[in-house]
């Protein structure tokens, strides 16, 4: 096949003869036929015969040219004698992509490249030579070595005189290894390209109408774009490539500019240098604007002011005395300047500690070379957030000697604060969840031993009251632990489908006693509220906590009014609110508003943080609102606070509407087991718990209720007891244990005993553990639990067996 293509490329037919032989033979045959017809006295037949042959010859020539073009196309493929036969297919495949791609040998020498590569890198042969700096060349070389060694490699941020490059390299070929280099297009437009289009487009025309010549120069000093006046006056003939800016202008002794194309009598102009992105390493090009030297007051002229107002960067010009000459709107917004109180000096913009550094930098750039420097300063308008102030020296712009650039990063600072707050809340939540889990084990042991002691003491005994006091304090500690779990969204919820007005009605009687006589309670209910899915007990706790805080806030004013209102919020109303936090959906909302003293703005952003309180020492734990926040978020809802000092505070809770079937809406919450029901039972229970104090309490409690108890300290011991042939009726196990956790042990036990009932105990939330426990038909008992609660749970699981 290769010899056949070579013959076509050399102009030979398939049989090896010269290409001109076929046309000569056809022409000779045609002449002979015409001559014979003429001699036979048939001139019309001779003409027809000649026309037909001419048509055939034309079609043959056309086919021949197409074959020749095909031969040239094949010749363009990088095939040579001895090359791999599949290289032609690789070259054809490269031509199918519109992104630059090239195939090289192992050393980086190009073997085949598509049109996009040749167009994009026409001046560079090897892809290893694309980088314009040493770091880029080292990155490309390292990526090539990685591809040769591992099969794939890549490099990003390669400087090549334009936007940073990204290249993916892959080793190909089964025999002699070769490399495929792929250069994907940039995911976002380059700032130089955008600026070049604007200078050559409408922006350049506006500058031209103001009498300003504009030119865009890249980091290498090459002219990228210019408006029409500059092109006509400085670049009169169309250059072959991009001209160097230094070849178009000349600098006078006093720092002014002249266009070389206009000769020695060229008018003197002033130049303004505006770096497009001073924060980018290496710069991103410079925008130069020229105006006639004869125009007095260039730095404060209307044309320059209009130009500054057009630019999105915050720009200001400072004279040789260090005073402001002019500034654009973006600079005033970024610096927080009020128009009626414009500062005179740059040092007036910053806090006292940064005044000396700003003044010294401006003074050095007034008299020194035309250089720029970045300063991290704190503005007087926002002293908590440092900003970047760029100071650049100017020459040849009349009274202007220094250019100041300031970026408005208020939104960026806001996002940083929000991220820091979210990170802090998440870290505290994780800590609270871990502490609560360990604390629950201790409380389980305390409550269990109290229950066991109460079984041996009657109300008349001397120790009975002391034991009851210990149990009461342990229950208070358990409530504090539940608050920590609520904040960390790890509490055990029992969600039900309910209506918000029903919950408010249930808790309103309690609220009237809590609020006292000085606070008036008003309850309003809206119409057509959708059902929500939440834990009614926890939702009541949310309302009580908010109501108690409202009562305390109104005591300072001698009383007030607490208004609780429920209403429906439709999706279109949520869209009108335009909140970035609240998704567009249907909600049932409850608002709790008071007429108290209000919350200052400096405190409002911290009210949901744990242990943050404005109450006196001993009057608050700082967990009330954090508990509210955790319960609402774990229920899938959102809570917002709005307050005005002296007028009051309003909390609004949005709970998503739960779509339920008719049967589900009629379902009732499960009733608590009857305390007088029989809790005694028989059978063997395998108890697995790594905490000795919890294991001891649970073993004694189950033994007292008639069960035979086998104990194990971890999952391995439990499996050994099961393999020993013990007839186990129920497996009671902790979830988090060393070596082998409860779910893993449960799955192994179910392999031999698929019908074995399992009851898991844990201090973590059931909802959180259900996601990691992929075992069917298991029950869950949250810690801390009492002896009676443990007996009830075991009895309920065995009853379902």
C-alpha cells in the first residue's frame, strides 16, 4: 500500500508508466478517427466524433487532477518509508479536532500536527519550546517525562506570550513510543483579547471622538490593538506581523511621546500608562492613551475624567505635592468616599497606622522612576478588612505624578466572612457531637445505676431522696447534651406529619404561664397551610426557647406583646423575596415577634453561635438559640432574624411543605408504651458494648428482667460467642466500637442467622446512623436510656420476632 501511494505522489499510474502516456495515446486515436471520417466524405460524423472525444478527454483530465490532489493530500501526511503504518490514521484523526494537537517522538520532535496547532503556534516547531520562561519550560519537560514514564502527564499555567496554556500529554504506540500533545482551549476569555476587541471597537471610537489615541501593548512590547487615529497616524502601512511599540514612537527628553511615522516635526503628546491587571503576576498588558501636549490641564481635563469614568477599575490621579487631582466613581465606591467629604491626600483614606506608609510610597513615586508597588492597607471606611492599593509613578501627564488603583473587594470580603463563619459553626458542631456522644455513655451509666438503686429503696428510705436528686441532675445533664446534639444536627428526631397551628395550640397554655402577667400573648393563624414533617416535641422546644428569650427582652421595658403567627408562603412569593439562602418552594412559616429592646446589628450575626449570650453570668447558657438553629436545620427548614434596637425582634421559621397521601395524613404518632405493661421476659441476649460502665448497667438491668445475658467487649468476641452454638434470641450492640463496629458485626452475624433480631444503641442520632447502617429490620435505642427504657425496647423487638 505504501509503494502504491508513493507511485501516485510521484505522478505515476498504477502500472508504473508515465502519466503523459495515456493523454498522448487518446489524442492520437482521436486524430486518426477524425481523419478517416473526413476521407470517407462524412464531415458531420467527424465533427460529432471529435466533440465526443473532447468531452471524454475533459472528464479524464478532471479525474486525473482529483487523483493528483488526493496524492498531494496523502503526501502531506507525515508518512515516510519505514514509519509505522497507523501513523496515517493518527494524522487523519488529528485533523478532526478543532483544538491544537501534535504527535511527537519521545524527545519532543514533532512528527504530525493538525491545522489548529500550526495556526496557533506557527512560529514554534517543538511543543517543548512554547514556554517563554524557565518555569514553563521546566513544567513542560516534567510533564513529558511523566507521560513517558506513567503514560499520562499534564502542565498548566504555561506562559507563551498570550493566555496561560494547559497541555495534556499521552504516550501512544505499541513499538517505538510516541507522545500525543493536546492543547485545550482556554475556559475563559483572556483579558488581553477582550481589551483588544474593545480598543479596536466601540470603546476605541469613543476615545477617538474625545481626541484620544489609544494603543494596547502586551508584556513583550508588541502592539496588540489600537483605535483608528493611532493606526492612521502611527501605523500607516499594514505590517506583516505585530509591530513593536518602541519602533512606532520616540520619547523626548522631558518624557513626552512623538510618533516616528510623522517625522521630526511630529507633535509632542503625553502618554498615560494604565496596567490592565496589576494584581496578575507578570502583568497583563498596558493600555496607553495619548493626548496633545498643548492641551493644558490634561490630568484634570473633561476628556480624561470621562475616560476614567469608563474604566471599571478604581483610578485616581495625584499631583507632585501628593494631593488628589481627580478620581473616578469606582475609586470613590471602593474607598467609601462621600462626595461632600472628598479627602485631599491619599493618606486620608486609610487608618492612622497606615498613613505613614501610604504617604511615603506616594512621595517616592512622585520623584522616582515610573514603577508600581502594591500596598496592603486598611481603609477608614472599613478598618477590619485590608485592601490592595497600587501606587504607580506617571510621567508626561501635566500635573499628575502618581496613579492610584483600588479595587472594590467588599463582596469578596463578605464571602470570606461567611465562609469563616460557616467553617467555625461546622467545627463547633463536630466538636459538640463528639463530646455529646462520650457524655451520653457516662449519663447512661449514672441513670442506670440510679434506677437499679431505686429498685432496692422505697420512698421512705433515707437514701431515696439522694438517689432521686442524682437522677434529676443526670436528666438535666442529658437535656444539655440534647441541646449540643441539636446544634450539631445530630440529635434523634421523631418526625411526624403535622400542622403548625396544632403545635402552637399545644404549647400556648405553657407559654401563658412562662410569659407572666406583663407580657401579652397574641396568636394568629393563616389559611391553607400545608403540612410539614417535623418532630412535634422539638418544634415545641423551638417555640418555647424563642418565647422565653422574647420575654427576657421585654422585661427591661416593663412588658410588651408577643405575637405568634402561622401563614403559608407560596413559591412565587419566595421568588419575589430573592433570598440566596431560601430555595424557591412552598413553605409553611411561623413568626415569633416581640416588642422588646431589640438586638444591635453587631450582635445579630452571632446570636446562633453556641455559648454566645448577652445575659448576665449565671442567667443563660448560650445554647438556646443554637438549639433552635440546629432543630430547624435538621428538620429541613430555615430561620431568619430581623431586629431593630428599641422596637423589637422577629424570628421567622420556614418549613417546607410535605406532600402526603390521604392515608399518611390520617396516621397518628406511635403511643408510648404503657409503664404498667409487663416488661419481664425470657431468652438469651447477647450484649456487645465496649464501655464497661454501660455494659455493666445494661447486663444487670436485663438480668433483673428475667433474661440470660452474654456479654462481649467488641465485635470479634460477639462473633466467637455466636459461632460457639449459643441460642441467642436478641443481639444488643453499640454502634461505634474499636476493631469491629456494630453494623459490620451485625452483617457477619446475619450470614449464619438471617432472622436474628438486632437492637443498636448509640449516643449519635438515629437519622445519621441510618445512612451508614445498610441492614434491614434493626431497632435503635438512643443513649442515654434508663433501665425501663432498655427493658421496653428489648420487649418490643422480641415481640415482633
